[in-house]
């Protein structure tokens, strides 16, 4: 039986892929999105890919628009958010306003006109540093880097007494440790939806997304994700810029696998007040990823530029343990990074994008957020 769903931020990268999957499944789709120029550009046809959906072009902080958006829907996917660790450290009002105040408006609308289930896009950034263990296998649960050591180029965190640590997969049991304004706003989104869901008998599922990649990312937005940033630089024949030494480890998950997780999270019966990691279950160094994409682009392109500097708010290592999503959701990623980069590179080669990576770096440097 077909359902009617609302997708906030449905004109964005993940949102468009999700809307297509919902339509393909025979569901009705409503979207509310303000088409932020940083993401969508200034084109008057920015909403063109949304054919077949009931599209509301408005800000989710507009109560009237939200009341119309939530009316009569069976479920809500909440993806609307400003995205970017670095930018969040100086555009503080913008990020807290869009992410947290926007979510508050959505929750007030749902308190008045309830849906069956709300699935919210959270972020791996809420963890701060991931799990670590000592060389002897002892878990070290809360790790933060020492700024004095980082100024000396000693990027990896150490344990008590300076003991060396090894990063290991991070599961949902890890205590959150918010290292950026972006991370803080995503945690507020996650917790506020869980609190209000419990109070108003709305099933809530929060998906902590790791580094999402795939065709359709906003290549001109330097805050959209590291692979998109690298792609934009390479498209213009420029070297990808890598902070620190490039050996920091992350988990890259394909957008189609993320959509699979969202579909399972909305349709799997019996889920409520649950939080899941959504990643690939594999880790890669940032330098490794830059070189893999460079090779996939198939041209003589410059190697990555290792900056030897750190951005405020960045963490060293975090990659996912997806065992809970596998066992409860039935989630199984199908598009590993190595197998998907040729498709991504082919899409990048025919894309139009402005390389704003250097401008973004200068914005951070002028504010003293790179050291």
C-alpha cells in the first residue's frame, strides 16, 4: 500500500536520491526545501529534478509552510540542515538557526499533526574522536587531542601517560563528544526528535551518517564533503588540499547505500527511539581516498597537497561499526568506495562546478581556525 512521505531538504544531494527511491516504490512524496544558493546555485530551475513530487519552496522555519508540509503524511524524513564542520565554527547563528531552530519548528508542527514515524539524518560528527584501544587491546573510550602536540605536528591522540593508541571501529555505545558547532547542532537535532517523539508517541529513528559520497553532490559547495571537495579541485586541474598529514581515517558510504538505510528505517515495523550508524564498515586514509579519485579521473593530475595544518573542530580518526544496523535494520552496504569511484569520476567529468576550496581555506585562516 502506498504511503505519503515528507522529505525536508529533499532537493539536496541525499534528498534527491531518496525521493527517487520513494517514487520508484510507488509512494507519494512531498518536499520542503529553501534551495540554499550555496548548495543549489542561483539557477531559477534548481528544483527541476523534483518532477513528480509535491514541492514546497520554503524555509522549515516558516510555521505556515511547515503546517502545510506535514498535513496528512504517514512519515517524515528530516534531512534539512546546513552542513560543514569548518564553516559552522564561524557561521554559528546560521548553523544553529537552520539546524536546531528549524528542527524545533518541525517538531512543533508534528506535535499538532502527528505522523507515524520520523527518520532524522544525524551525523558521525557527534562522536568526536572514535573508539581507540591501546596496543595491549585495552579500550580507551574518551579521547581528545592535545593542541600543544598538534602544533608540533603530532596529530594522533595518545592515552594516559602518553601511551600510543590504535583507532578501532566506533559503535553506537560510544559517548558523544562534540568538537564543532556542526556536531553540536546535529546532536541537538537527534536528541530533540527522540525526546519529542517519546512525548507524542511518534516513532523516531536517527541515522548517524558517515562520509556520504556519490553522483549529485554540490561540487561548488566547499563544505559539502571531502570527496566532493577533492573532485572539484581535480576537475579544475588543481591539487586536492589535505589538512594535517593525510593519514586521518574516515568511513565513506555511497549515497545509494544511505538511501537503502533510510528506506529500511521508515518501513521496517517495530522501530522506535533507535539510533544507528550508517557507514560502509571500512576505513580509509584521506590521502588514500584523494589518490584513488585522482586515478579514477583518468588524467595527469597533480598529487594531493599535504598542508601540515589542522582545522579547528576536526577530529583525527572515526569510522563505523555497522553491526547494529545490519542486525536490526537489515542494512547491508552494496557500493564500496573502490568499486564506485569510476562512476563518480565519470559524473564529475561532465559536471559544471566552481572550485571554492581555496576560498574556504582562507575564510578559516583569516579567523585563526587553521593552525
